[in-house]
């Protein structure tokens, strides 16, 4: 009996996975629960196992392709068994080159790829070719056309590789928007299109905070406190501030707002694969040292690819830091359905008047983006004001 291997759904927000590596090739025998390939989401890398033993009769997607969840990616059976009824229509003619995005669109609309003229490199069918085909009268039933698609003029495909335009622009490199970069791009657009984002900027005087940090490092170079970073200090101040502003530790879920007692703090991490946001769960129960240790562990797991799905899920508030790059102010984008995200900027000297004297003291820049549907501007301002007070008077915290 032939059995399809289905791309599983890895978490509630994951809609597709990228095939990283096939551990088996067509014709190989596999055992039940044996690893046959690795797949990657914008969160982590996972292994796909064989649902039953048999021969890997057909691999439906190549390494690097982005595959929607619940889609068959391979077929297992015994030699001689018919697998035609399990192969998607777009795979029946493997001689036609087609991009993954175009293939998914063709399957979704029920279009035979053999009828589509490819305009991509070497005649490859791209997504726009499928859209052009769909716009032709009689291509598909009217009710199947995306509203407005046939009525609106389609953009003309212009090849920058030929003619005088190429000469004018000079040498160039095409980089397909796919994989993790496409997932991140789609997520950012969705965030901006589906929330009312407002960014507030402030700063906190951090002379005492920096003095404490320097003292810990000088006192014991190998101690846990000596490894405390600015990001750790802000994270700890956050978990001391958020309980007073429950509106910011929340999710907006279309028809309801959910405020959380626990603080599940997301920490944005820059990796070669792209932006990742692991989560420190129940951060309000942890000490400064524990926050620091957990942050380092999660960052390393993101960098080496060992991060687990559960360590990327369930965030209620996110912290992102660009201060180490000298950024003075920026606009963090919400990690929806969260309703607030704090950006940490660089430290700059600012003038402060004390009596009749002007002093220059270090100030840490803070950029708070809120979902204005949930958090009022005044509430966001009060939150920043309280956070700045705690950062300024760090010696009053119980560490």
C-alpha cells in the first residue's frame, strides 16, 4: 500500500516549511519512524520521519523548496505499486521548469502547468505567468478568480537581463525571495497591515546602571554578574514594570483582548538564517542572573540551529536591541498578536541641569511600538516613563 509523507504543521502560526535536506533518495528502503528529511520554519529545524516502512518511491519537492503544511512531500510504498493518484498535477510533467510559488498557485487554482507559457530564466514558469494565465477569458470559472484580479491591469514583466535596460544598469544579481527571507517578509507585511502601530521614543538616564555593571565586571571577571549585558538589565527592568501595565502584556485576537499574568518575554536574535525570537517563559519568576543565562542559552540555540519549537512559541512581549550598532532611534514592528514591542537604542551623553550646573550624563534610548487598538498613547507614555525611572534607579531593585 502506497502512503504519502505529509508536511506536518509545526506550531499554530507556521503555514509552510522549507526542505533543508533529504536524508534518503528515491529508491531507498526506509523503516518506520526513520528520519527521511529535515525541514525548516522561521522558528527552527525539524526532522520528518517515515510513517511506515517501505521504498521511497517518489520525492515531490527538492531541497530548498518552500512547501505548505499538510502537503504530500514524498510517497512510500513497494516496487511496482501505482502512485499516479497521489502525485499533484503540477508534478506529472517534470520537464516543465516552474518556481515553488508558481507551482503552489497553479495547484491552488487547478491550472495545468503544461498550458502556461513561462517567461522566467530558461522558460521557467513564475508566479506572474500563472496570474497572467488566470486573467485570460475562460481560463477558469469566474467565481474562482480572486476578486479584482481580472479587472485590474496586470503589471508587465520586464526582463532586466536583455536589451538596453541591462546595459544601463550594468551587472546585477537576482536573489529569489524565498525560504526564511520570504517568511519574515510576509510576517512583517501582515503585522503592518493588520494592526494600528504607533511608536513612542524616550530615554533613561543610566549612570547608576552602568556603574553597577562596571563594578560587577571588575569585582569578579568569572562570576555570573560579570556577564550581565545591557540587554539583560533592560529585560529585568521590563519584567519589573510590566505587571503595572497589564494592557501591554497582551494579545489582540480579532474579537477579544487577552491579558496575561505571566510574562513570556521574546528576545529578538539576529542569525545567519534571519531574525528569530526565542521566548523566556515566565520571565517574571527569574532573577537577573537567570534572565542573563537563559538569554545566552536561547541565542546560542538559535545560532547553532538547536532551538526547539516550544522555545519559540507563546511570547507576550518582545524586546529588540539595535543599540550595539549605534542606532539612536528606530521603529520596531509588532510581533503580532502581541500588542507591544520595546526597542533598545544606543547610549548617548545628554545635558542635565543640577542646580546651576550642567552635567552630561549617559542616557539609554528606548523606542516603544504599541498597537493603538489596544494600548492608548498615554498608557504607552506612562509605561515608558516608569521603565525609565526603574532603569535610572537600578540600585533600588532587588537583584
